[in-house]
């Protein structure tokens, strides 16, 4: 297949349609409008494809929940404030075990914030986001190629675990163009028995999250928890970059990880042995893999385009086995590799 | 090798097209490439810019903190980006409307009246393609023919006349300057 | 041989309704089930119950159902119907669900002319949460959150859903009924059937509002509740047909 130059937002749309997404609902918000527009343009030329510009993000998430229950592969997308609105529906989809893809092209926050690239929604994405005891798988792509690959994988995992899956990128990932090759999507595996399509002549079924009996509700929660445990055991993804001889390791994801790679290149040119640990799944977080690194590296620096959210997960992972510093640029300021290199160099020398 | 270029100008001058066509040509020449448009609240007539990175290895940051080249199609672009340019870099100026000159001595300046050349060609809208002719000649990042092929590819080759106009404009820029 | 003249509709499960004595939900449920039986559409019907007293509707209806978050029924029904366009999809919504928290989802589903049906239970009060003010609560009506009665300057006015929705071009059929007497119940059944038939014929959005007694939260006897609907509530919410474009839409559909 040919390499094409596409923007991140368009890549997600194209990958979704190729993966069999046949229902998309969304509401315009910068910096992800190109994705909504891409779906509007391409769903109408896709057999059985449905595009709806919804009246709100709340409506969009519930539309995809309905379409998911009816058996379609579904996706919605938004940016930070819109994702807050979708949380009710995401919680509901988790409760009802409905597969679906939610794309968050993050912007500066809190509140309306701005439309610059940011990573302030890490907590919201990785802690479930909505109310109740649930998790969503969270992919954090760092290149346009990964956007394409992970979008396709997200549909497979959503079906496999009957769970909403979030793709967490930022405004830069959405706007940036890079060459991309679309891989061949896998055939869908999803049992008919989970699909609501009318009872026919058989027994009727219902899909619900309301379970009034406390013991039944507890069992439902434990059932979900067991599922999340299996996900945590099987679906962790991460990248290690130049850690073989590293004296210091940067932990960063998405756009921040790219900047970190640029910084590491500069530092290595100056003889500083710095590596990168990049979580690709933010939930489940590659906890044990990161902890294993602390056996030989004692100096970590977390770099995020936030005031320090993934930092918590790094602390939980390293459990005090290593020193952890933090550098953050919240609110939409994208730091340069040279700025980060200076910060790293300062902490590198501080190593005791 | 990694080369980063910022294209900047008024919205409507076609600066995004300049970056996009370069990125396409570089991709199809086998390079790693990123194209990052500046985005914001939608305003017609505002400033537009984009950053293109071209490398023979994986590109870390698509942002250019120290670009090698700046293509400034208007004065505000020159003021905004001239201090970012890496020492020894080149600033390409559309001298038809940019009267100022950089206040740095450690960069090369290539000032070409693209707007006037375009007028002479009878189409003021091709100033950007003329500038690309100059840019490709001077930087030699991709072969001229490769660039033109990709430009036609992304412009859509529906209208043969458009392609002809662009080829002429590109040649006018390309032949206007000597290589070095 | 005795002929069976009355029985439980096939579309209702054997469960006993949990609704309070005199509540209109039980009647509305039965009417929907009867209509579905009559139209022979049990196997292709998907219902979307609301948050509220009818949240447990899936315990009673014997066809496929999926619960929607509060107010989001029409959005969810939109997703289902657009995916499975040959199924009969309806949302069952209360006054808070449709006219307060879910007014946007309901209004826009109607405005898009989604080919779904909405059964709207208006009992002028929030039932399940214990009798708070609804958007359709009458002026002067006492609820737990309007202890001195609904006051126009504090609480605004009763929201009239049929009046609000029927001018929308996407809407094909709107009727307001009640279940206070056998005659009214028959009319309601006819309206529900008409709404479902409208959907079966792909003629667009249909809505049936049912003024429904809530003796518990109104603190009235069931008979007085029916009387209150007939004498008070139906003055604010007049019964009758608000829009019937079925014939017109049929002609357009046939012409195409």
C-alpha cells in the first residue's frame, strides 16, 4: 500500500472507516474539526455508513452507544471540554459493556482553556473519567503512523473486551501531517448475542446499567474489575528508546515523547546517556515494565504538557526505587527539544 | 541530515500550499517528513504559517525551534521568525511587499520580488510558486522535476492549464536565481 | 368452546407491575404491548426506557430494550434506528426526561425527523425521586421542591411539549391523550398504534403525549387523580391532535 501524507485528524477517520467503523456522531470543536469533517465526507460514500452532526457531545456519545448496541462499529471524537460532556455516556457504555471508540484531541484547560496542544486530560482519561468503578483502555499515539495503527487496534480491543476505548492525542497530533501506510484491518470478531436487533421469534433481551440490588451491583462491579485485570495483564504497550546504557530515563507520552526524543538526541551528541520510556497504553499503565527499569536506572524525569498527572503513575510504578524529577509545560505551550534538553542536563548532573 | 523550514505569510498567499507541496515531494523522494500548520481561530486575512521538517531519519519534534530556512512572504513573518533562524540559515524574502531586511548578520538573505514577477506573468496568485522555484534552486532539497510532479499531484491534475501556469511560475523563479 | 376475549398481551412478561396503585405507567405499558401484538412487530421492536419510574420497563416488556442515561433516549434511539432502519424503535420518556434534562436530544431528534416514535408520559411531577417539580408541573401545584406551589417568576411555566414540537418540519405526527377513562384509553391506544404505523411506513418522527396520573406524589386518591387531569391538567395541556401529516407524507413518499 502506498505511503500518503495526511493530517492526524484525517488519518484517524480513514483508519476508522477502513477498520469497519460505520457509525460516527460528533460535534464541532477545535482542534479536531477535520476529523468530524472527514467522517462527514467519507461516511456518505461508505455503504451502510452513518454520519450525524449531533446537537451536543452528550447526544453524540449516546448515539454511538445506541448504534453500538445495534451492532455497528462506532466512533465519536472531540476535544477536552467536549470529552467532559461525553463522560456520562462513556460511564454508561462501560456499565452496559458497549464497545466504541472515543477520540480526544486534547487542548489547553481547565474550562474552555485554549485550542493549543496539551496533555491535561490524563487523569480524566486514565481514571475512568465519568462516575463509577470503571476503566477505559487509553491509547497515546506519538506519530501519525501510530494514529493509524492504534485506531484500527482500538476497534479490535473494544470488541474483544466490550469496552469503550479512548485515543488520547493532542492538537499537534491532530493537525500535523506525516506519511502513513494503512495496514490491512483484521476481520471483526464480535458475537451476535451481544447485539440488540429485535427478539425475532426468540427470547427478548435487555441491556442495562441500572442494577438496584446491591449484591447484584457488586457482582457486576467485580465482573468488570476482572475484565480490567485481564486487560492489564494482556494489553500493555510501551516503547523503550536508547535505554540500554542510559544513566537517566525520561518518561513521556504522545507529543511530549517526541520532544523528549529530540532532546535525547542533542544530549547524546554531548555524551549524556539519556533514554526514553514511552507508555503507549496509558491505561493499563506499563507499571511493571517501568519498575523493572529501576533495577539499573536510578534517575527518572517525567515530562508532560501538564502540571504533572502521569507523574502519579510513574511514582506508583517506581515505588521509591528511584529518584523522580518532573518538567511540565501546561496550558498549550509546546516546549522545544532544546529547552527540555537543558532541563534534563541540569538533572543529569544532579544525579547522586 | 535534518532540515526545517518555516513558510509564513498572509492567509491567501498560499503559504500552506508551499509547505505541503514541499513535504509531499520530500516524502516521495524517500525522506522522513512532518508538516505542521499553525492553527487557530478561523480568521480570513490573518497570518498563516507552517513548518516542514525533512530528514533521513525519524523526526522527533515537528516544531522548529531553530529552523534552517525561513520563507517570509510578508513583513510580519520576517519580524516573527527572523530571530529563530539558526546561524548560517537562509531567509527567503518576497521583496515585492517586504521592504525591511533582517537585523542579523549571521544569516543569508535571498530577497526576490516574487509578487512583481507574478504580475509580469499575468497572474498575481502564483507568487508562492515562483518562490518555490527559488527555494528549490537554492536549497536543492528535492529535484525540481520531483517537486513539480508532486505539486500537480496535490493540486489535482483536472485542469491542464493550472499545471501549465504553475510550471511557468516555478521556472520563472528557478531561473531567476543562480544556484550556490 | 369458550372464546378468549381478554388476556395478557404477548409483549408483556408475566411480571407484576411495581407501579403504585392508580399510576398511569401500567396502563401505558399495556397499551404499547397490545399495539405491538396487534401490529405483529414484537420481533423487530427495540424500546428505550428512561431514567425515572419506568426505568424498570424491561422487567415488563417482552421485546428487546436498552436503557438510556437520563434524557438521552432519543439520541440512543437515533443510533439504533440509523443502524437498523427496518426495526421499530421507540423511546419511552417522562416529563423530566423529555422536557428538562433531555429537551435538546428530544427536540433535535424530532427536528431531524428521525423515523422513531416517542411515548411521552406527562404526570406533572418527578415520580421516582419523590415528587419534585417537573418542567410540566402546573402553576400553583405543590411539589417537594415547590412547597408553596410553582411560582411563575421563580420556576417559570409548564412546558408544553406537543405545542413545542409540532411546528417542527421533521415531525409527522403529534397527539396528546390521557388514560383517565375507558374512552380516553381507547383513544390513547389508537394514537400509539398510529405512531408506530407512521414509523413502519417510514413517514418520520411521531410523538404521543399521555397525561398520566401520579396519585402518590399528587397525594390524591386514584379517582381524584383522574378527575384532576380531566378538570385541571387538561386545561393547561389540551387533549387532541396537534399534527397529523401522515397522509401528506405518504403522498410525498409514494410520489418519489
